[in-house]
C-alpha cells in the first residue's frame, strides 16, 4: 500500500485513508455486536478488492482525458476496454498524459544542469531537444549551456571563430573560443578578468590574448610597448630594420631582422663577413664584436678573415705576414687585410670598368691601369680598354679613340673581326656578316641563292641570275625561283605578266592568256569588266545573259533555255526523250531530272539515273515471272477445254 500511495495524487491517498478508516470502523462495530462471521469477512474482502486496484489502473483512473487536447506531445485520447479514456503516446514519449520525454528521463543531464533550459520533444523529428528560456539564446550542445549564437566569424574575432553546432536542430553556430578566452563572443580574457594579468590604469593599453592562450598588455599606439614593471606604455622604436620592440625588466629589447643586431637602442647592420663568421653582436658602447671560426681572426675592418701564412693566404703586393699576430704588414701605397687594396686606385682612376685592372707598381708605390684581356689596349682618355685585334684576316688601326679594321677582298667585318664573306665578284654589290650569318646584297636581276654548289664541291650562298621582268621581284626559295609580282600582275613561266580585269572582276592566266571572271551584271569588253544587263532592253524571261562581241552587247539565253520571240523559254527535255526507258522524266527550269520508275532501283548507291538508268527490283521480276506462268497456264487450260468440246 505504501508503494502505491507514494506515486498517487494527494486526493487518491485521502480516498485510501478514508477507505482504511471505514473498514476499521466496520470491524469495530461488528466486534462490539459480536456478529462477525465468515460471510461478513467475505463481503468485506470483496469490497476492499474492488476498491484497491493495481497501481497502473488507479493511475489511469485518476488521469483520464476528455479529448486530444488533454494529451501532450501529439498524444491521442482513446477509450480502453475498461471504459476509461486515456492518452495513447507516440514513440519517444510516455506518462499518463504523454508529458514525459523518454530521452530526457533516461539522460537527466542531456541539457546540462542549468535552470534556464528545458528538455522538450520535437514532434517533427520525433526526438528530444533543449530549449532555452531566453528566446535570444540557443542551447550549445558542446558547452551544455544556453548561449547567444554567432552569425559570422567577425563576431568571435580575434579570440575565437564561429563554428556550426551540428547537433542543433536549427543549425545555429556558436563562438568557439581560444584557450584563455570565454563569453558568448569570446570577449572575456580569463587572466584579464581574474586580474592575473595586470595592465595598470593607462587608458591607452588593453589586455589581449596571445597565440598560446596567455594574456598580454597591448598598447594602442603602435610605436609604444608596455613596460610590465611600471605598468605603462612607453615609446619603443628600434628603427625600420626591426620586427618588434619591447621592455623586459625595464630594459629595451629589439627583435632585429636577419643580419641586424641591437646596437644601443636600435637595430644596425652587423656584418663580420660570411665564410669565417660564427656570430656578430654589439657591446654596450656600440662596438662590433665578431665571433670568428677557429683559425680566423677579426681584421682591422671588423671582419672575420683567415690568418695569413706563407702558403695559401699570402700577403699581396709585397706585404709580409707577422708570425705572432698572423696579420699582414703592408708596403706603402697598399692597405687591407692582405694588402690587396691599392691606395692610388681608390679614386677610381682607371674608370671602374670590368675590362680594366688597377695594379700595384712597387717601384712607384702607386697603381697603374692595365687591360684584363689580351689584344686590348687601355685608353686613358676614355678610361676603358678596347680591342686591338681584327681577327687573323684583317689589319687594325686605332684613330681618335676608335678601332678601325680593314678587311681584304672576300671578307667582311663582323663583331670587330674580319670574316670570310663571298657572294660572287661580278654578281654581288656587297657581302655582310650579321649575327654570325652571311647576307648577300646582289646586283639587279640577281638574287641570293642558298645551297649553291661551289667549284670545290662545297655549298654556300651566292648571287645567281634571277629575273621576273620589270614588274616583279625575283628570289629563290631553296632551288625554286619565285616571283613576287606587282599589283595587277601575275606570274606565268617565270615572268610577271599583266592581268587586270577592272574593279568588278577577277583575272587569271590560262596558257598565257588573260581570262576575266566578271561580277553579276558585268561582262568583258576590251579586257575590262564593264556593266552589262539584258532587262531592259534585251531578252525577257529567266536568266538572260549579257556579253560583248567585238564591242557590241548581246543577250543570250542560258543553257537549258531557248529564245522564243525575244523571251527565254525553258526547254522541255522530257519531250525529247532525254531519260532512259527505266526512268520517269521530270522537267525543271533549265534542266531535267530522271527518277526510277516503280519497280526499279539504282544498281549502285552512287549511280545517277539520268546517265546510268535503273534496274528492276527483285519483286518486280518475280511478279512478271508469276504473271507469265499464270498466262501460260490459262492458255493451256483454254486449249484443253476447246479440245474436249470438239
């Protein structure tokens, strides 16, 4: 009884208490009267059993429905066999009135443990979902709390990004914050909120989140950096060769670009050479300190160099190597780590061109200018070296600062040298060499021909006779002569001949004769296409053609037509029996067509019935054969009948 009453409504429990009181009083009354017998106990037991029912039946009895509106989550109000009206729940819901959602009961923390969210049933998807009390928020299935959704990434930047909640039935997105940030928009930086990172009270500084999730203080002025000791923004500039500037323990620290190091309070170039340097830095006074590789020392110029010796690393220009310091002692007029610098040459007295060398003269202790390459001469006025060589076949002179080459006959100048160049003595005007190839300049009626056979059996380019007349240019395309004729001229038999029919026709040469093809309504008169029409005056009808004969205009009917009293009439070729007997003739304007008769077909697909005729089809031949047989049988039968009659 206790188990049942714990789950029943209060008024049902009251009913059972009254029932218990009633039965107790009945027993007491009967005991006092002394009339308790078996029949009384039997009736009492029957009454109690009819009242005390099973828990489920009692639950149904007290939660009956009147209609579907009393049932939650699309439940239906139906009548049972016992006559009770109860709610019939859809899958996923349960309870007397279908108010319970199975997923919510089985997983009490499905919607987290907040007080601002409810676990409800989605009738469309037939699944449980979490609904926030605040309509501006949606349930975040990842964080298990109600949050404001984000429409795009910019809402979450710079401390997070907008990520779609794939479990959400509305496909909303929420800000996924970086480590160290929180809030609907990732706007809360945890270390800043907890004051673990103290950025002071300077209005020009904000507490920001770093890449590793650690908070830092950022100055609004990009030319300043935050001093964590004094908790204020200070000017911090290391020059344009730095990546950043910051303060550590009150000291300015510069993050310099490659090949640059901090020199006092800015980034400066720190170069100790390439081959023999380990590192380069500046001391507190700004002096460069070179960390050199073993076997190398810092030179006077502040670079790491190898130590001098008497073998591989000798001192130049007569300098001597100090055995103790391993550095060179240079003679007068020279300097540098290995005495390779010549003082006289520092003023670029030799012009500075690559072709010119400035070398040391120990006798004068000064420098002098010399050419780097042989067969060159230095011109002090031009401060440069010039070639003093015209090749093995030419003679060279130097006048007014310029080289002059003279080449013998059969040679030409190219790239300041005389090279062999012969196009024929009498046939050519000149022979030149350009970019390593020979070019022949021929006389009139001659043209360059490549592959010309020489007397020694070789082949070369020569000027060869080539004439296309006075109205064209002659050339060779390999061994073939080619004429490039002037306008209104065409090539015929290696000559450019006149071929012009006026502006209303095209001209061709046929066997050396000019042939004009004129435009519509034009005809040839005296070799020129001139206007020529036949209507009016002239022949009427279809397609009268105009022409000139001895300068007189004539109108003729086209092929397939005949002149009938001044009118071009169509010739009926079918009346003349023009088609083969196996075809039908069809007359068309100016011509005729032949078509296979019924029972006939072309012998081959490419046959023309007008010329090749048609052949009988197999069915027609069979029909004729059958007809012959039938006629023959008819004749035989007739004869037999006549014979019997006689």
